[in-house]
């Protein structure tokens, strides 16, 4: 019986077994193990020598002394800084108190200065002896001009105007002064009884716009310069921005300047500014009347001359006189007027009203005085309460306009 050939497997490779007479050979696929690294041995440091305890105690005491000294110095520095801060705060407080005292002194000084200035202005105004004009004098002279204008219109403008072209030419020229649409004037002038009404309003509007406040009495050369200067420096009246003191100062300047112009040798030596305007007015009115141009010019010139005297009189005193065309002032009605004012509408101002602010001495500029009411032409509202229009030409309109034409002062 034969024996199997034994094999020994090492790793993954089988190893055949040889005969018993041959030595066993073993093969392996494992890699050889590297030799171990030598161990490095560091030398052990020699121990520090033990210090003297006394020396350590001295070092500790010195460190404690140094720390105590640093704490003491820091505390002293902190106290010094606190003291400096307190001193600075004290100085700041004193400075703030000083500033408050100075501001209080300044405000007190400014208040006393304004009071002294106001009192000085009053004293100066009284010592300057401005020209004194009474209310009665102003009313009398203005009423005289109203009377002369009324007579002039009633005597020369009573006939019927048949030429439509002439009528339209006058209305186109007069609207600049009257502020009434030409078509309204045309409808008024269709009735001969209303011719004088329109002419009165036209003359007064001309005088108020081109004569009053224009220094025409000083001559053309001076009047143009004065009127321009006055328009530039006159305070624009506004409750929120213009004080009564500013208005009073302007009126004082105008009164002083007027006095200088009157005393000047140049006063009134040049061509009169209003002469050209009078001639232009004559050319506008001459086609509405049968009167000659010379008669018209003489009569209008006399009326304007009276207006110049009033304007010169007003300019010499400090009080502010205003001519009112709007509804600021209540109108003055005729004695035959029966209808309530609120049921009528003003269609034409025949003569302006007159108001006054302050006195001739320069005082009481916070007070307004109504010296004369307006003279107006009314148009009654329709009976049904609806709003009418200025084009109404019914007899009731014309009759009512005539009835409340102006006041009989």
C-alpha cells in the first residue's frame, strides 16, 4: 500500500512533501522583519542648586515694597487727576454762570435801548414840528373836489352818445382806470343819465392813480425820481412781516423830504408832470360832450390843481392817508336810498373813500380813522335771489343806479 506524498502549505503556496529520505524544505512568501532602531538616551540635567532661604525672603520683601510703592504712586496720581477734573468742572460752571449773566445783561440792555430809541423818536417827532393837518381840513378839501367833479360832469356830459365807435373807444381807454369791463361801461352809457356817473368815476380814478402820491407838485424831473424812490423803500404792508414802526419811519421820511423839496429853489420850476396827462384825458372825453377842448382842459386842469394841493398837504404831515376804492370802507348812500346794502352789488366806484392811520405828530399808528366813505353806483340783485350780471339793462337797473348814485354830503 503506497503512502501519499504529503505536502505542507505555507502562506498561499502548497509545499510538496518529499520522500522520507529527503529533508523537509519549507518555503514562505513573508518579507523579512527589519532590525529594531537603537534607542537614544538623553543625558539627565544636573539639578539646580538650592538657593538660600534668606535670599528668597529678601527678594519677596523687595517685591512687596515695590508693589506698595506703585500702589501709592497710582493712588496719588488718581487723586491729583480727580482734583484737576473737579477744578475744571468748577471753572466750566463759573464760565457758564458768567455767560448766562452776560446774556441777561445783553437782553436787558437791548430792551432798554429799544425803549430809549422809541422815546427818542417820539421826542424827535415832537421837536421836528411837522406840518399839522386836521381831519376837518382834509375832509373839507376832499369834499370840495368831489363837488367840483360833480358839477363838471353834470354840466358837460348829459347828452346822448349816438356814435357807437366813440362809445367803444372811450370804454376801452377808461377800463384802465375804472377796472370795469368795457361792455359794462357801454351798457351804462346807453342811458344819458349815466354819462355823468361814469365820468365822475373816471376823473377820480385818474387823480388817485396818477396824481396822489406821485409828487407831481414838485415838477416832472423831481417827481419821477421821488415816486420811484418812494415805491422802492415803502414797506409792503403785511401783518406778519411789516411793523407799524417801519410804516411810521417811512411816513416821517416822506414828510421831511417834502419839507426839503418845498424849501428848495428847484421846486415847481420844471414842466408839470400832470399837464400831459390832462391833455390825454381831454382827448378821451372830448367826443362825449359838446364842450370845447379848451373849456374841458381848463376845467380839468383846475380840478387837478386842487388835487395837487391836497397831495402836497398830505405829504407834508406824517399820518398815512389812503384812498379806498375797494370794499374796505362802508359806502356812503344817498338820502333816497331805501334798499338794504346786502341786496345790492357795487358796479362802479364814483369817488373813493379816505382813511387815515396815525396822527400828524407821528403818534398812534396802530389806529385807523375813516374820514370819508366811498361814493358808489349800485346794481340791485334780481328779486328771485339769483346772482345777476353786469349786462342787465332793464329800467330798474338804470333807475336804481341813478337813485343811489352818490351821497349828498
